[in-house]
C-alpha cells in the first residue's frame, strides 16, 4: 500500500453522542466484518462498556475502502476512550492520527467534553471533519447545532456532514470526506525506526502486546527493538501485523501504518502509551514528543469482605494490572477492615470500573474506603511528604502547611441553571474564573476546584440540579496550600482508620456530625454504651451515643429489702464498665458504604 493511500483518523465526541455506533457503520460499509458477525458497539469488547455506553479500553481497526476515484485506500480508525479520566490516552491516540471526525449530537449540541477533545485535537494539529449525528431524532435541531459548530471552529455550515449513524444516512459521504480531506502520513520509510505506542494489552502466552503507529522506518520480524523510556533493554520481534478486529500477521509495517508488535515483553508497565519504539541499532534518534508517566489522581482502599479472600484479591489485582498500567496498588492493613490494598486510580470512574471488574471477573466481594487524593505535606523541618492515606498523616506539631491538588473545570449548562451551578461551585470551595454564552440558551463556566471536592459526588449533584443537561470536564492545574485537617472517627475512644479523612477545616464539623449520625443509625446496640466521636487531634467536634441494651436483673427479686435490688443493679453497672473496656464494636458493611453516600 502506497503511503499516499493511507488515512489515519479517529472519532472524538462527548459520551453518548454516537461514536461507537458511527464506528459500527464505517466497519459495515467497508466490509471489514462479515454481516453475520456484526453486532452493536463492535469495538467495545467488554460487557461493562456495553452496559454503560462508554469506551473504556480503546481499539484500532484497519478498513480497506474503494473510493469513488477508483483507488483502494487503507483507512486506520483509532478509537479513543470517552471519559475525562482517560484524557492522556486520548491525546496519545490523537498523536497517531492525521485527522479527526468531530461528532456532535444534533439534539444535545456541544458539551464540555466536546470542547475539551476539540482542544486536544487542535493541539495535535489534526484535520477536523465536523459531523452532526442523530439527525433522525424528533428533537434534532441541525440548523442551530451547525451554527454552534461554525462559531466554535469556523467551519462553514455546508461543510458540516449531517448523518444518522444508527440508520446509516450520509455515512458513505463521510467516508469520501475522510479520503478527500484527511492528509496522508508523511513518514520516511528509509529512516531509522520510530513508532508511537498508543495502547497495549496483555496476552498470557505472548506477553504484553503494544499497538503502534509507525512514524519512520520499517519494523519486521527478527529485528531487535528497544523502548525510549528504558533504551538499555532489548527485545526480539517475533511477529508484526495489523489490527482488523483481531490480529492479522504481515511481513512488515512501514512508515504511516498502524498495527501491533509481539516481542515477548513481560508486562504492560514496560510499554507505556506515548513511548517510542526504536531500532536497537539506532537508539540515538530523537524520541517522539509528549510522553509522560501516568499519575494516579484518586486513592482508595479495597478490602475483601471475607478475610480469607485476601490472596484472591492480590492475584486478581496483579492480573488486572497486566492489562491496565495506570492501576497502582500496595498492601495495607486496617484495624476495622483487616488486610487489603491501597489503590491509585486515574479518577472516580476508573475506580468504579476496576472495582466492578474485580467483583465480576474474579467473583470477589469488596469494600472500598472513602476515595481521597494525594496531598503534599510540608513539614517544619523543610521536607515534603506525599500522603494519600489519611491514617499516615504526620502529627499536627510536625506540619507547617498542606497543599492539595486543584483542577481547572469547564461546565456547560443551560442558562436557566446559572444560579444553582454558582451555588454548587461556592459550596465546593471553587474559584470562579468566568462565564460566557456558548449560544443564546447555554453558558460555559470556568472554575478552579480542589480535586478532593469533585471526586466523590460533584458530578451527580451537577446532573441533579441541571436535570441532566450540564456536562463537566476538568484537567489538573497545580498544588495549592489549604487549611486542611485530619478528621478521625472514634468508637469508645478507638480511632477507626477506615473512616479517617483529610478535609478542609470549615467543613470538618458538618462532615463529622453527619458521619456520627449515620453510624449511630447503622451500628447495632451492644450490651454496653457505645460513644461515637468525631475528633481533630485531641479536640472532639461532634458526638453521638448508642444506648446499651439492658437486662432486667431485678426480675427475680420477689419483695424483700430495696438494698437487694440496689446491690444487683450496682453489680450490673460494674459488669458493664468491665465489658466496655474489653468489648469490641461490630461495624456492619452498610456503615462503610454509607460514608460514601453522605450528602
């Protein structure tokens, strides 16, 4: 295949704007997959992706297309994940392309993530083909949405292709547009090898298999290769091929082509997205730009409900990490929950996906602690300690100040909800950065939020107050000093580490009171009094009491002197005091889940 007959492109869109459905139609029209094997969301291979309607693990597919000019073109569609948690993976997929189809729902219009993905696309210097999808819906407003796209990227309304991915309307015209408007790759086939890794997955027999876009040179079986992040390790190439809803081996991959390489790599941690594949004999060539290590943004503890499942959880996390390099974990123990693992995630959605996959695929029953973020604790001796587990927070006397991560958020919502969104932003310690009208009925807000304030239930609240119309997108900004404290929950004077949180001082009382009230409702009554306290250091800021169950010890007294009854009651009182010293409080699972649902 000549390089000028190759087109590498991707589809960028907001969640549920029809990206996977459009990919289905393109695969169907080019005859890439037999009609018997065709199904909805064919590129979404996980059950979880189909149920939630989002792309979690990206895919790539090669399609051969006979264009109207008589030429045979190789179209490489590189899929992109559809959530803000996976922004870095999206940016690497874009680097592997020359063009992007920007899909906008004709009924919902431009959303926050549409704008975010558009900026990533412009940064990558891609040719943008604007598309209005779902024109067959009764609520579609193609003229109005075309004007929105025109104002956003300057595309003329007649350049915007109007399609229905579900019905297949105008999709052939879109394919022609891809061939006509997306530029071919410009790599040099005779130069030393440079290939971009944009994804990877683990095969139990072949090791980690990276998906690559060859930028310069050629890769073929028998070559020795290295990776830019650790060029001292060399690997022998066993097989190369292209991706066509499966692995199709080929003799070689040349500049401009997209495919995979099998080189017996031990794990996906060694082949990170964004890294460069190099020829072992020419490791001095410049690396492809943009590579960075993926950092976890949200941390939580995962514990098995049955202590004997600890080994199974460890094995399950190890297997899951082979396919997901962005998952980090290390063992930890909790007084209340026993042995488990402290895990690092890209965001709250990533955490939900990992937990659900562990429960489904490995048949585990898990409890997760309150998600929190990584804090920079500046100590009085001038050192900085990274803390993501509240129970590891240094003593208050050693702390000079604490810095927390802030994110830059973009919210797009109908104008009628301005007041409610402003109120929500202020409640979450947001720094207001401005607002402008996207069109006469919708506004775009700029906010700067502490990450800890938006990871738990901010998105749910935003959807509730806007009746589902608002959309949110955010990116990491910087670490800033804040008035933060460690809040402990005590049961009869003993701290329960699973309930400990690092929280802003102004919100500590309200949080502590709500948790204490929840625990009072959920912890069953004991034979002794249970005192629930919320404390900052040695200062108790909220308290609830669970009254003890009481046995009627005077029931066996028939008459006689009152001192007999008093003696029995005093004896009972002493017994309860001793029981309180040695008794342990059983905390039900619902209590740990309730902490995640505090309003």
